[in-house]
């Protein structure tokens, strides 16, 4: 049972890390799109 709890904790940590990474990637992509849109006008 202890092993399951440890595994679940690691899985949650991994999910949070991946979520934060994808969130920052989305911010970078949105920023690039905004810059490209401004440079076009």
C-alpha cells in the first residue's frame, strides 16, 4: 500500500510538471502569434 501511495505521489508531481511546461509553451506560442500579428500590421 505504501508503494502505491509513493507511485501516486510521483504521478501527481509528474502531471503538475508537464502541465506547467505545456502552459508555459502555450504562453510562448501565443506571444509569438501576437508579435507576428503586430509586425504584419
